[in-house]
C-alpha cells in the first residue's frame, strides 16, 4: 500500500484518495498545499451511522463521521481527495489559514453535521436559523416529511 | 342609525348600495383589478418565471402590473414565487405585514403552495400557514401563462367584489391534519379545513 | 441607542465594530491578504473611532431587488462607502442534500435540477456523470447521448449568461437590457420546452443518457436561435460595452486578484477574470469537449467589467461550440442499452415477461449502484459544479453533496466590496452572478 | 460615439421604427377578445394529467401503483381493486379504484407517464389553471378520467383552448423511452387512445435531416 | 421691456378676474390630465422600445391606466411610520407636488407671437397672454420653485425614520445642489441674450429659427440645461435618489397610498414642467418653426401657439423616456464629477465667452477684434481647463493614496 506523507492512499473509481487521522489532517494538508494543491475546491462530510462497514484501506479505523476534502492543483490539473475519520463530538482543525475559501464550507459542515472546527474564525450556523435544533444531515435526524394531502387517504 | 352602525362596523362595504356608492365601489374594484402592483417577492425558480412574465414575450404590463415595487408599502399583490424556507418564513410574514390594505397573495408554484417535492424539514409546507393565500398557481415552476391565469383569476375575484376585505390566515398549509379513515364503499370526499 | 445596535441581531449577523475582536475583523477584511492580527486590530481602530461611531449598518436583503433572490448582505457604511460586508445565506435552504438521500438515482434528477435553476441541465449532467462513474459505465454512454448533453449544456450556458446580461443591466439601471436579455433567453427556453417538455427544471439528462431524442427539425430550431442571438450580442456591445457610463460603472469595481480568487476557491468567470485560464471543459475535459475547438475567455483586471465581458464572450464561444456540435451530431442510441439502468423498450413489454419485470423494477426501486464514492466536477456557467456521491450499494445515494460554485464564489463579495460605494455593491453582487438556489441548496 | 449609439438600438426596437413586437397576448381567459390566445405549444409539453380509456370505454389504469411509486413528490395516490367480472372497469384483473393527484405537489416531471405500463396516465397540453382553494387542487379520478368522447374533462378553473386536449400521448410517443435507436418511431402499445392520439415521431434520419430553411431574423 | 399681461394693465374688472380664474382652473386641470397621459405615454413608449405592448387593459389602449393607479392608491390604506417625524412626513409630498404646479404658471403655453403681438390673444373679448402669470422675474421664480421641490424629496427621506430613505435624501440634497448651479449658469446665458427674465419676453425674442436660443447661445447651454434638468428631475440616468436596485425605493420607501401618489404625480409633473421650461427657454415656446421668411403654418386661431408648444414638449418627453430606456444609471461619485467638474466649468466658461462677446458688440468692436478676443478667450479657457484637469488628477491621486473614496 502506498503512503503519501505517511498516510495511506486509496483509489476510488480512478480518483486518488488519501486517508488521514485527525492528528495527521492539518500537517498533511499543509504538505499537500506545498506540493502544489493550491485550491481547496470542496469540503464536506458524510455521516456513516447506518453504513459502518465501508471499504477502507488497512490501518484506517472507520469512525462515524468522515470529513471529505477535495483538493485541486491548478498547475498539474490534478485532484486529490482527503478523507478524515472523526468520532461524534470530535472536532477537526480548520483549514481556514491554508485555504480561506473553506470558511463557508466548514460552517456548512458544522451546521449540517455538528462537527466543530478549531481555529475557525466564525463558527456559526450558516444555512439554518441560529435557534435551530439539531444538525439536519445526520443520519439520525428525521427528514421531517408530512403526509401529502389527498381527498381520500387510506395509508 | 342602522347605516351609521354598518359603516362603523364594516367601513365602505357596510354602506348599502345606492347609486353613488355602487358606482364608487365599482370604480374602486375596477381600478384595483387594473392596477395591482406586485411586490417582488422572488425566491427561487418561480421568480425566474415571474420575471419572464414581465419580459417581452408575455408582458405583464398589459395589466398595468409591470410596476414591481421593491417597497412593500406600495404593493398590492404579493406573488410568493418559490420555496419558503423556515428561515425565510418570518421575513415573508414581515413583508406581508408591511404591505398596506388591501393586499392579496398569490402562491406561485408548488413549492410555495405546499412544499412541492421538498417535503422535508427545511421548507414551509405551504405558505398559507404564514400568510393568507388567495390564489394558488400550480406547476414547478408555473409557466408565465399559468401565472397570468392565476393573476387574472385574482383580478376576477377582486372585480366581482369577492375579495375586498382582508382575509384571515387560514392556517391550512399542507400540514393540515387529515384523519385516516377507512375507504368507504362509495368515494366520499373528505373535506379539508374550510376557510 | 445607535442604529448599529438596533440592527445587530446576533449570531450570524455582522457584529458592531465596537464589539469586534481583531480576529473577526481579520476574517472580514484580511483573510486573503494574510494580514496579521495586529494589523487587523490596528485597522479596526484606524479609520473609525468606536466611541463616536459614525457608521451605519444596513441590511440589504433578504428581500431586496438587487440581491438576486434571497441573499442578505449586511453592509457597514460610512456615508455611502462600504467598510465591511457580510453575506448571510440560508434563506432558501431547501434540504436538497437530505432529500436526495430519499430519492432513487432515477428520481434524483428532479431534485438536483432545482438547485441551480438557471442552468438545470448542467446540474443534471454532473449528477448523471457521477452516478455513471459509480456504475462504471462512464465509457459506455452512447455517442449521441454525449453530444446531446453537450448541445443542451451549451445552450443552457447561453441562456444562463443571457439572464446574467439581463439582471446585470437591470442592477445598473439599464431597464431595456433587462427585457432584451429575457427576450433572447426565451428563444432558448422554447427550444428546451420543445425537446424536454418543460421550460425549466427539465429532468432530461439522466444517468445512462438522456430521456428522449431530439425533436424533428431540431437543427433548424437551434440554427434559428443562433441566428437570432448572434446579432443581438452585437447590439449588447453597442448598448452596454461601448457605453461610457456602463464602462465607468464597472471598470475598476469589485477587483479581486488572482491570489485572492484561488485562495477563496473561486471558479468560473470569477476566477477567469483575474487572468487565469481555468475552464474545466478544457483543463479536465469531460464528455467530448476535447474534440471541440473553443477558446477560454480570460480577463486581466479582475473587475466587474471583466466578468461581464467574459460572460458576453462566452455566449459567443458557446455559439461556436453549438455550431460544431450541429455538424458532428452522431446518430444511434441515446441511452445506454444496459438492462439494469435503462427501462426496456415499450414494444418489448408486451412480448417479454423479463422486460416487464425490468420495467417494474426500474420504476419502483430504481437501479442499484455499487458501493463507493466519487467526486465529479464540470464547468457550469457559474464555475466548477461538483457532485460528490457516496453509495452504499442500494438504489438511493447514501450521501449526495453538491459543490455549488455560487456558494463558494459568494465568499468573494466582502473582498470585492470593501471600499466601494453602495452602487458598487450592487454591481459586484450582480457580477458574481450567484444563484441562491444553489448557494443554499 | 458610444454614448449615443445605444439610443439607436433602443429606438429601433419600436414597432414604428422597424422593430418587432414579440408579445403574445394571452390574458388568462377572463376577458376574451380577438387577441386573447395562447401560443401554440410544442407537442411534448407536460401539462395537466388525464387518465385515458380505451375506445370501448374501458379504463386503461390497472391500479399497479407504479406512477405513485416513482413520483418524486409523492403526489399521486392510487388504490387498485379487483374488477367485477360481470361489469369490468378495465380489461385487466384490477383497476384503479382511487386515483388522486395533488396539483399543489405535482412537479410535472412526467416520470409517472414513463412508468405507466398501459399508457393510462398521460399529460395534456393544458397548463393554464389556478386554484382559489386547496380542495380544487386535488384532482380525483372523477376529474382526471377522460369523458366518453375521449376528451379530457374541463374544470371551471382551467382555461382550455383549441388543441390543448390533443396529443396527450406526445411525451411517450416522442421517442423510444429505452433510448434505443432501432425502436425509434415505433409506438409499442397494444391499445390505442380514442382521441387526440399522436403519431409517433419519426426516426433519427428524419430528425437529423439537414436544415431546410432558417428564418431570417426581423430586425 | 416688460411684456406685462395686458389684462392687468389699467383697471381690473370682474371680467378680468374671471379670465384669470379660468386660466388657473384650466391650467390645473390640463396639467393634471396631461400628467396622467404622460404616465401612460411613458409606459407605452418604453414598452414599445422593449418589444412589448404596454398597458392595454384599462380603457382603450390602456389610456385609463393612470386613472386606475390613482384611484387604487387613493383608496389604499395610509401609513405613518412610528419612527417618522409626523408633521414633516405629512408635509413632504406637498412640498414636491405644489411647486410643480406653481412652476407651470409662468410657462406661456400658447399665444400669438407673430407681427409683434407679444403673445396676446383675444379670449372672451379680453386681450390676454396664454399663461397664468408673467412676472418680470419669471425664470428666477421657476428656478426657485424647482429648488423647493428638492426639499420635498429631502424631507420625505429624512422624516421617514428609516435608513434607505435617509440615504436617498442625502443623495437628493447633494445631487440637486450640485446641478442647480449648472442649471442657473446655462439659464444666465439666455438672460444675457434676451435681456429679460420674463418668460414672455424670452419667447418673444425667439422669432425665427436663427433666433431660437438653442442656436443663438450655441447649443452648449442647451445640452447643459438638458442634462442638469434631468438630474434635477431625478429622471434616469440620474435617478439615484430612488434607485430601486440600490435603495429599494429611495426617499419614498415608506410612503404609501395617496402620499405616494403625490410623489408619483409630482415626478411626472415636474418632467412636464421642465420640458415646458426647456421649450420656452431654448426652442421658442409657442413660436412656430420659421426659417427666414418661410413659416410652418397651422391655423388653429388663438391656439396655434399651443399646438407648437405641445409638439415641442412632446419631443422632450420622448427624449426623457428615451434616456430611461437606454442609459445605465450613474454612480453617486460620477454624478458629482459630472456636475462639478464638467458641467459647471463649461457652463461658466460659455457664459463668460458670451458675455465677452456681448460686451464687445456693445462697445462696437470690429469683426476682427471680436475674433481675436474670442481666440484669446478660448486660449485662456483651455489653459484654465488644463489646470483644472491637473488639479483633479493630483487630488484624485492624493485621495487614492489616502485610501478615501471622496
């Protein structure tokens, strides 16, 4: 298995992926930024609550949340995905100092998953109202569907 | 005095029709139907079609409605065009409250009318839970012609005098509680909440 | 009570300057410039004495004619000069990413198409490409489907940019431009209606291909659109580009440097206006864009005028691309002939029990997608639109995330607006061309 | 001079100076005059649904609930019931006993039409309707099913015009839903509609035929 | 030369009084009705320029559209914002509405100016002018009234007690003050030529096309006046005061019902009045077009002049609509720059040049000496202009270094 800056790598449908623990996360991204990945095109998270048995390379322990960071190198036209495993309640370091463009994305992840980012300058809810309860994209958060109106309902 | 009491209670509409007030009322209705300025309350996809209605191919100005007022104080019709999120709902109500009487609401598109396909935590399931709605335009988004139909339906209601007074909020969004009843032998429509 | 205190509504809002820590200010004014905290703190006290606060915080939006929907901007003004700005979003949050987890891959198109409602076909395209990559069939899509997708997405780019022309004109007070932009866009929409049956939110590009073939006589229709739009663009040039007032209003307004744009992850015209020729159609080609001949338009000053000019010329490039597509449109299937993804031909349902079962299976539970996760990005009219899908092997996505270009580009607003006037703020918002449906999803 | 050239552009859009008026004077059907007409709609337009019947009056719906299952907005409610052998409603074993569409939820994506195995539900070209209360918006089978003449029923809040009730089958007959070129131009239905049937669209060689004429743009 | 209204010379009888009353009444009604049609005209013309139809449902061709608007607004609920200054809030609409009417009083809307009649016509046996009043300082009165209208807008914004109107009123006051100067300077050139401030006198002096002030003053003051008047009127492209995209509704954001209708009417009425003033000052008012001995003739009795007057006013109304349809809005600082750095200096220079020419003519200089004087004057003006440009450039650089916008 290949290692990139000490982190196991993977390949998902031909797309390069690197797995990092929370401790490795910030140093890894720093090194990657030096490697020429000069834009963080996307940062999001996944809640694997109901799908724990996903395929991961050896040495990576599956945890509930996964932070997914898509980096882009404008010069080499390459993309690299960093996947970071997180426990519920664990906070991740903010990438704000490296990529200021992640400010809104991290806020969105905080809003939707409740994952806190240390050293984020303004970690408040971004999409939901401030007084909203819960984090909607968590798997244990209900969709909030209501029955559709019909004149004659038997369901 | 019956007349005085009626007027005190109900204002203009309390006056029994004589030839002056009847004509005046006709004039007022006519003018309200011919010059209903919309408040621009564009939210999502429907706002794009609402603007398309104002553009050259459909030209809402034929009805004297190209005067989209940014200030709710001067607007008569609020066209709620698009999905109303829980975060937006208080703003919607505030803008509605800022509008001056008489005022009407068109709920444009299914997202505004009932949440449409977004039956979830984020969207208000029907703006009639927040403001009283007079006309619902279906479609996602409604074509400009559907919007024109909805507007003309509303104008018809205004002109025939069915809608001169403030409506009270019906609260009958999609969230209305429908009793799950066994299907009877003959289909009998279940009445939803009345206005 | 000062006006500042009355509008400070807590949490997400712009804080009053007197209560501002250096760090918060750093975020608002200096993040990209790599300003130190001490510098930011100095800045906080430099221009304005918090004790005799002469500034005013003003709320632009969420219902404001020029905020393109429900964007809310809090502006701190001194006179008419914008000192600070904070975009507040979420007023159109629709929970689409959650809804996507309930809809099967086949229904998913109806959901994603409503995100960026000005370029619905691009949204469907990126979703379909991601699903196809997960299915491992991205190489097997029939040629006709691929070229049809390119045709539609380029026409969609035209319609989206035409709408930008309209709203940009409107925001700067050119009322006729508003109508002219819509007039041309209407032609494109009518073609879409002819082909897909709907004017917007088509649900036409689906995993595995496109929903239906083109209409008879589509070449004539497309050509007549091009014939009509092309001379109109020259009219825009006269009406707007050559207009001294227009140039004065836009040139030097909302400047962003290349370093800032990259740091803020901006894409699309917002990045290209700084002179960086980054267009995914050319730099990471998808579909058959590598076989086409087109130019990437870049600006050099990074101002609002560059962004306007880029979009205007991108319409011309799209017209060029569409002309090439017209020549090269192949015939053949337009949906992958894979029984698991595509419903069987109607004529087979009556003959074959197997076909009927496939039909039922696909329309009830959809098709299953193998486990995995992919991120696919394409160039939408507003920039890089990316789709990240995690599949757990069932027929609904386990997680679908859209990297929305407007959501990211909107972070540039505070940097572009700083020091401008209120009128510039309007020009800047409109030049970034955010679509709030996509910002809030 | 750039400042003044724009004036020529705006002025020449006017009808009196060689411009063209593009407005279509549809006015909602409330005040009918000679100008009040809808623009012709393309065949594939998705409009208000209809439930079709065979020419002998039998209903096509077999109550399979595919449409309800595939609807992303879950706005269709179907309950099937076994046919009375003496007096069947549909030729099959079952028929759609309850059929409702909530038009305050319907997004007109036409997945229901694609899913229907018997072409029972199709869409007319009517899109000009609006409701003054929520009850009107829920169409039951009584409103959706076509009349004895095969034409859709016309509700008071709908504005039907010439041609809206034709070609209700257009979206499905436009093309082969499987996307196979060899099936293009083949309808592939066992039963025919009684009214307003649309001939299938031609196959690809005709679709892609070289342009015949390009309209000169009036400027 | 005072062209006093012959009606008011000698004893004033009840009949004279009646004629004045009729004139007042008629001009009030005509102006009101004309304003209504102006609104309709604007909406129709701009619709035409945008390939649209425009209002056509209220009355034939939508002619009654403004009536519908007015009636609707009249019967709409009124609102006094809680934080408004109640008295000023109520007063403001009238401050902008009334001057629009008053300014119209000094406009000669017709009259027979041929054969030295100086605008007198016979009406009901009385010889009179077709204008409500012709004070000797007529144009000064006009300028004064148009500046009062500024207060209406300014106070409306200020008294509303909310922020967007406040910004609008600040813009209004700055904009109007700056353009007032250019307006005054270009009018001064006309006083110089006509030698009178009476509108009647100004019109009388413009017998043939060559004497029309637009030609006699050399076009430049006309252009300056047109631009400055547009800015005074808050018409696009100078409509910053109520720029919808920036300030929602500007000064009238908080106004509704009849008070808003007054602003609405005042805006269009001001446009009419200003067009009428331009026609009076520069285009010979009710005088027919005549070149040399040829005169474009229409015979409508006492109303021949009115015909010409209306025709000319219509041209300007069209121009204002054309501006609106074509031009993007200026930014605040550009507006100020245009006013202070371009219009005022040019107006001033032109005024001085004309004054110099007049003095030279009065002093009986020879043609050559006049030409020489012109050349010297032009050289001085160019030098001054260069200095001004340099000064603005330097100060712009200094400001840019200091990082300030203004």
